[in-house]
């Protein structure tokens, strides 16, 4: 099935575009038809449903990257090889289902502060408007539980952060020749103005010498996350991994679901 994002509400939809201005969808439908339409498309592609003002965005990365862009910060300029910086669309590792794909983010945290992230732009939202956001993220991690590590634990010292910004995410080079993100996601376990920590990457496995990949789900539902669009109705979603473990982290982001509600 051709990939589209579906936007629906009770009578008519608003137009939702991606960050490059391409139209994702625009439909006229009753609420009952909207629910069926969203369910049908969610099975085979990313989807966006809008019912009674609530926008629901769903991305399954087995269907492709779908407009998400990877970035890395808090490491020295020119050290990509030494830090093993990388991102790709890759099959899930054993013992998980290799027929499914995910966005793999990987890096060796020599700086004790590596940040790996994904961003996805949205347009067509209300301009200069506030939205509350709830994120649901599923990723595959192999970080064992309650294990010692250099600088911090491989599981508990590596956290997932979610959020949004009205300014397109980028990075700059600071005076120390380190890449720094242009949005505020905090530092290590602590969140910032544009992103909050929603849990660590530790699995249920307590065998520190034999890491094993597991799927882990994260939900920001208990955290009040509110973001404001710019004057053109643009917003960029952020899903990131902030590491305080001075070793290798390789995580596969399999799916992201976001619910936006006007405030």
C-alpha cells in the first residue's frame, strides 16, 4: 500500500504538511468514517488522525524512515569514526523479528555526554499556538539492568528524551570544538526546555556479561509536555537518547506515536 498520513476529524480536516511543505493528506469525512480510515492506514504506513481537535501521528519504521532525520551532538568535531557515530534503517537484531525494520542510532560515548536524536517536522498546525503532547515510543535496547559501567551504568545512565521545538533543530560548534544542539534537551538524566526524560534503556536482563536485545515501550503520559508552534504553524518533534555511559549504545527505534491537543 502506498504510504500516506491520514488527517481526519468530525466534518473536515485541516491540511497537514511535512517539513518540506509536501502535502500528506486532506479528507472530508464524518467522524465514524474517520476512525475507520485511520485504522486502515495505520496498519501499513505512518498515519495522522485529527478528531475533535486532537492530532494523532503514528510512525512505524518498518514502513521506512518517513521524514525523520537523525542527528548527533556533544562530541568533538571530526571524531565521527572514533565515536562510531551512525544511523540507518536496519532490520531488528536477534532474537527479535528480523523481518521488521527500525532506525538504528549508535555511538561510543567517549565524552560521557553523547546525545543521539531523531527529528521530524510538521507544518499546517495553528500558528503561534500551544499544544500538549503525549509520546509513545518503542525501541530495541540491549543494555542489561543493574550493571556497572565507565562513567555510569549502560542501562540506567542512558535515557530516552522526547519533546518538540518551533525552531528547526540543528547544531553548532562551540569554543571547545564540540557539536552542540540548538535546542534545549537538558543534560544526561535531566530534561530541558524542549525535551523531557521518559525512562532509561535498561532491559529486564541482569546478566551483565551477555547483553540481549528486548523491545521496550516508553510513554510520556504522566508528564505535562506543552510546546508552542511558530508564526507559520510549524513544529519539530524530537526523540533522543542521552548517554552518561562511556561505552557503546546501539538502540533501534521501531515506532513513534504522538498525540497533540490544542490548549
